[in-house]
């Protein structure tokens, strides 16, 4: 049994009287896609935010490769290899695709305090950026501005930026949102290949994609994991059907 | 659309030819006028680094303009009255040397910008505008109520400070000096924009989450930009005080902050020659319309309204279109 790349132990978060996360323990192992599903307001995004460091949990811990990162900043976790793609793409929209990826390489280098040399003629940064663009298949649009890209391409761009930071685990918040049928199936194929680079914790509403991709599924309802298991186990689970899937399967 | 490079060259030519023409036709006042425009340009080039690259809407840049001015005023005042600034713990005397005055202005403005930036950057948006404005007002009222250095009346310096090898009292010499400082600042901000720091800062303006997720400290990037910005505006303040041989609390007023911002907005926020274009237009309007009518600010207001309604890019944006990608 391989050691978990990322794990949480007993994550608990209250917003006033509302329990956003209740004693959540989960693991992400090498090479797998672990999907988190659940109805709206179940606390999926809150969970991702706690793992990525935007929200501090009230109780519990987050471990990356065995190290406790619960009290570290977003920046620290990014450099440690926790890559995030947002529900709404966070990109420098006026910049080119290549500039966005060079920014990632610059973050990875940890040396933004250079005021005179031209960043776009830095062979090392540009090389890292171009190879990341190639592995997500965006080389042909490298000189377009980010706002000219389609939804799906923006997601791919976020992943390309994440790749420059040599990620150990991906956190993806609804990568299929707004993609349409064809875009979704293309993104599904893309994520399927991506798990080789690093395991993915996938929050997603698109059940076709989840069932096609996930090695494991955890079902989150009112901040609590009510079931966790393989695709077929989850499909059969009576409680999950009642809480979320309904007549879907 | 005009190619931005050609447009910039025309501005540079203008800055070189107008004083040449003024010298040939013996119009020293025109040189003083364009020196004023060049010094304003320098102040606005400073603000443009915070505003254009960092997206920091600072309504407090008069602090740095004024500090630069008073650095000149106080040092020269002590030199002309042969009195020491401090005698304890060690003796510090005034000076009439411009390079030394500039150095003091740069240091004090950097320190002030670090402190003001550190506190102001805890906020954003309207609150950032308000807190920078508040700092400006603090300095304004402090300068009014400090009688030693003239208080409300300001400080007059009888002879312009000296620069090695130049006779700064000759308008053309002083103009040349200011122009060189402006060109240096423009060169620096062009390099800065293309540098690793510039890329990161520009991204921090567009998407704070993005820079954090690649492991960069967005707030620190903005703070450094604010300090660089304040220092350049401070240098302009020292030059402005020497141009007029006079410093007064007006340099600290919020109207001054507003004017510096107007230069940038008229010219084009974030564009290399935007601040220069804006300052040239402002000084021309001030001179020609101000000669016709005391209420020329009304026309300035209408002009500004027109520019803003025509598009976000200011005059440079209207004439040259969107900025080219530097690849």
C-alpha cells in the first residue's frame, strides 16, 4: 500500500453555528484520482480551501508527504507542491498565456526581486514554461492573451502554471464547470493522463466525469463524509442515493 | 492608430526642440514652463509605477512630492542662514548641493513610503484611497503648523542649489538636468515593467490569488512598488522646489496628489509615456487657458471627462490603441 501523498485528519471547521467540515479524514495516494462529491453547500470548497491554506481549520491537521502543513501559508503550500485550480479561473487575464506560465516558473524559482533583466528573455524560465505548455497542449496559443482562451483552455492553462511548480498533488475545484459536453469529455481525457504526474483531489458535479475518472469517491453531505469507496460501491450505496445521486444511477 | 514607438519619439523630440526654439527666439519663460512640465512628468512617472503596474490608487503621493520639496527647502534654508540642522549627537549642516539634496529626498521618501505602504496595503480599493489621502493630509497640516520652516507661508530659497559643472540659474542648464532625470526614470520604469519583478507585480494587480498560488508574496511586491514609486515622486518634489526656489505646504495638499493622478489618467495609466503626455497637456492647458480665464479648471474637468469617457487608455490609449504584448 503506497503512502498517502496528501491526507487530512479530523478536519473540523465551524462558521458560527454551521458545521462546514466535521471530522474529515481522507487520503490521496500516488497515481489516483480521488473525487469529492456532494450537494451544493456540503462544504466541498471549504474543504479544498482548508487543504490549500486559505481557511484555517478549527481542529484537525493537513499532511503533505507526511509533513504537517496545517499552520503554513498558501504560498508555502504552493511551493511545497500543492497545486490548485480554481472554480473561477484565477489568471492574469491581460497577460499572454506564456507570460502566465512564466509567472509560475518565476514563483518556483523564488526570485522575483530582479528589477533590470528582461523576464521573457530568461532562457531557463521560458524553457520551463514552454515545456509545461506543451504537456497541456497549449503551445499553439502561447502568444494569445489569457482572456481570449475558452473555459477549457483556461483550466488547462492553470494546470500548466501548476506544473511549473513541480506539483505533488492537484486540488481541482469543478474543472468541468461551464465546459459543455464536448469540452467535458476532452477535459476528462486530459485529467486521466494528468494523474500520472501527480494525484488529483477532484471536486466535481459532473457525474459522468467522476464515474469515468475516479479511483475513489468520498461523498460529503452537511460537512460530513457519509460514504467513501470505489465507483461501484458508491453507486450501490443506499444513503448516497438518498442524499445526492437520486435516480442518477 | 499611431505606432506607440513613433508617438513616444514625437514626445521626446518635442522635449528637445521646444527649449531649442525657446533659446533661439530668446523666450526663457517657455523653458521654465516646459521644465515645470518635465518635473510634473517625473512625479507622474513615479505614481505610474504604483498605479499602472501595481494597481495602487494612491491619493497620497503629495506626501512624497512634498517631502522631496522640504528636503530641498530645509537643507538649503540652513545653508543660506549658516545654521546647523543638528548639533547633537553630531553636527549636521545644510547644503546647497543638488546631488546631496536628492539623496536625502530619496532616502526620506523611501522610508516614508515603506511605512505608509506597510499600513495602507492592509486595505484595498476605496479604503486604500482614503488611507493614503489621510496620510497626505497629516503631512499637510504638520507642515502648516511648523513655524520654524515657514509654516503656512513656506520657505523661500534665494539662490538655486548647485550642481557640479552646471550653472543651474541658467534655465536651459536646469532644464537639461531635469530632462536627464526624467529620461533616467523612464528608462528605469521601462526596464522594471519587463523585469521578473514587473511581471509578478502586474499579475498581482490582475489576480492576487494567482501570485499567491505560485508561491509569491503579492503584498510585498506591491509594497516594493510603492516605495520605488514614492522615491521617484520625491525626487520630482526636490526638483520642483528648486525650480520655484520656494517650498510651501501646498506641495503636500490633496490637490497636488490629485493633479499627479490627473497627469497619469490624461496620458494613459500604465503606459510608459502616459505620465509625460498627461503632464505636457496639463501644463499647456494651465498656461493657455489660465491666460484666458481664471476658472480654467472647468475646462480641465471637461477635458478629463472626455478622456475618461472615450476609453480607459488615456491619450496614449486613444491615439495608439491597446498596448502591445512584450514577448
